């Protein structure tokens, strides 16, 4: 791929804008830990929500979607579309509660909900576990994807590509340390606009390069996914439940179990991680709910279609050429379409590379700031620091951010070994979702409930994989493994909860006063705090959750149908989505929010 002088000028201008953002917001971020990690809790819903969307749009995300589409058709995306129900659960049941908690990180929650040494242990363990191994694996994975992209686009070696990544990451770390979450939020907004503009342009030009949408649909009419399936199945929105990759039991587990039962970074049941961090940064409860709502709508219903269209073009073009490299690594088709002048104009390559840099930087910037918040606030400050000034902790947070950057570069070099560790770390989250969901709504849950859920999930998952040789790569075995792990871990943590005593009354009352969860499930505690105004909104939240799920999926399918020429059906889907949106708007307004457009 030939990079011209104008391309380098465009790329340089992109980095200069990011640096300018960091310099502009430096004074806002260094006053206190709140300023540095949660933007002083003054972010608007559209800024916080867009930052969530930008963070989940990493450099490798279009490549991953291309791989799913090539292997299993559009329906292959159900492996992550199924998580929309979890996102909507966070919107209506948890966003406002997280904002009321007023914590700096989600692991700090442990010591306002629980008490004593078990709570301290839980907070410290999760701070280290999430801040170091999980965070480094995520950044190492993103680094590796960017290295591969640079190798293909620039024709450089892996070492040279890693050096370029380190330089980009150093700039990201510099801006992040300089301006804290304020800089990250505004950079995310700029980067999201840039990268979405470029992937939309790539989708448009790729279809045009193939000969138009009619040609694409004609070629797909009898096409078969790489992993098998019925002819014409490439454009089905719902998977064939007789297919080898998504049998009925597996689809059932995805849509009815995994979304609430399994913990995973970025889509935690009940909220958590950097999603919770953005919720903490919002101005108030209304902005926290709207930020999370906008994130889920954009993440599931709007953002995927440009990737999917380009993926379909890549599939048609390269399978038509009998391209062995595409069959071996279908995700690379996205980059190859971008590099091919038949599909994408040469004069836009600089902007496209800047778009990939934006995708990379938005994820890395968040991970650096998020990881530093755990290590400084929830480990160092909680367990080792004597009373110090806010300035001391801000400076230390900046140093930890740089350290995380260096460690993530090192992790990239060992990515093949860390890939196995990633599956190991994910095992600890299988089956823990129920305790994370219910800890807000049932007073009886204690710190040992969480500890036992994590331990039972880890042990069960490892036993199933080690002794029974069940593999997560086999769809049926994966489904059975999830069901067994969830059943055992749930029985274990429920048994431990009932066998151990509840948290101290003063801790529970303080939490109830602070967060004001629904009275149902908190009866004995609520009786001791009669001054707390009850919030009997559970049923309305449930209907809003249902309407939110309908809105997400109807918008997703409606936009897709219109893109593929089924305008009437697409408009009908969007009409149903609009009705669901009206229901949500009227319900929120009835509860006292006269407008949701600020």
C-alpha cells in the first residue's frame, strides 16, 4: 500500500488534533481524583454514551465482524447481538443506581455494599485482577490486532509495526495522563465521528466497486457461508437452527442464559467496568440512563451495518476468486478491500488509516485510564497510602498509566501464550452474572456470595474442560458447559449466602439510604429506614426493558432490511421501534423527566 505525502499530512493532522484536545483539557483533569477518573461527574449523556460506543469500536472489531459474516453469514453476529438484553437491563435497572452510589470505580462498590475483611478482600482482589491481568490481556489483544493491520497496510515487519503501535500508544498515554477522563471523552467523540465516517464510506465504495447493491444481492442469493449452511443463508438475519455452528440448544443459551449469567469485560451483567465509569461521570441520574441507552442503541442497532456490508462484499469478491488466504483468515478481507483501488479510492487512504488509529486509540485510552483507576484508587489508596493530597494521587495515576502502557506492549509480544490465559480468566466469570444482578435488589447477599460464585464458576469450568474435555469451540459443548456452570455456581452461591450471616445492619441501612433500591427484596432493611422514600418502579423498569429490547432489535433489522432493498418491511420494523421508543419516552416523562433532549 503506497502512502503519499498527503496521507502523512492527514495522519499527522489527526494526531495533532488529539494532542490539542489533551492540552486543552489538562487543567480540568488534575484537580482531584474525581476530575481525573470521572470528569468531575459533569459529563453530558451524549458525550459519555458516545465514549462507550467509541471504546467498544476497537481496531480489530470490523475484522472480527467480517470473520463472523464470512463464516456464518449475517446471523453469525448473534454471538454478540444476544447481549443487547443485558445492555438494556443496565439502562433501566442499574444506571441510576450506579450513579447514586457515587463511587469512583465499580470495585469500590464492594465496601459500600458489604463490610469487614471479606469486603476489603473482594475490593482488593478485583482491583488487581481487573487492573492488571484482564486489562493487559485486553490491551495486548488490541495491540496485536493493530500490529497485524499495520503489517498488511504498510508492509512492515512485526517488530516495526509494534514500534509504531508503541508510539501511537505513547501519544494516547500522554494525552490520557495529561487530561484524564475529560480528554478521553472528548477524544472518543472526535475519534468516533472519524472512524464511523470512514467505515460508512468504505461500505458505500465497496458496494459501488462490486457493481452496486443489485449485483451484491444477486451473488449472495445462492451463496453459502464458509462454515456451511443453506444456500442463500448469507443474508438471513436469524440463524438456521439446524446449522452446525448454531444448533437450537446453542441459540437458546445465547438468547436466554449467557446475557445475564456470564461476566465479560465491557458487557457486565448489571453494569461495570468502563461502562460504569462513564455512568459515574454523568451529570446526574437522567444523564447516566440516557448515556447507557444511547450506547446500547448505537452499539447494537446502528454501528454494525457498515461493517457487515463491507464484509459481504469481501466474501463475494474473494470467494469468487477462490482466494485461499481469505478462506484461511476471512477477517483480513476487510483490510484487503480497503487496500484495493477497485473498491476504495486511493485519495482516502490517509483518512482511513487515521480512522483505524482512532479505533485503536479510543480503546487504549479508556483501558489505560480505567486500569489506573483500579490500581490507584482501589488498591494503593485503599490499602497502603497514608492520608495524602489529591495531587499526590493524580500524579501517581499518571505514572501508573505510563506503566500500564509499557506492560501492555510487553504483553503483545507474548500474545500467543496470553490467549490461553484469556480463556482461563473468562472462566472465572461464567455463572457469576446472577449474583452481580441480584446484589442490588436482595439485602441477604453478602461478600461471600460473590467470592463463592467466582470460585465455583472457575472450578466448574476448569473441571468440565480438563476432565470431561468439553471445548468452548464446539457449539453444543459450549452450551452444555454454560448451563452446567451456571447451575452449579448458582446453587453454590445461594447455599453460601444462606449459610453465612447477612452484612452488618449499619452497612445495609447506609447502602439502602444511599442507593435507594426497590423496596422489594430489602424489606427488613427498609423497615429500619422508614424515612427513605420507596421507589416502587420495578414493574415500569421491566416494561421499559422489554420496550428497549424491542427498539434495539427492530431498529437493527429495520435498517438492515432497508439497506438490502426490502423498504416496506424495513419501515415496518422501524415503525415498531418508534412505538417502543414512544413508550419509553412517555414512561420516563411520567416519572418526572419532562424532557430527555438536553
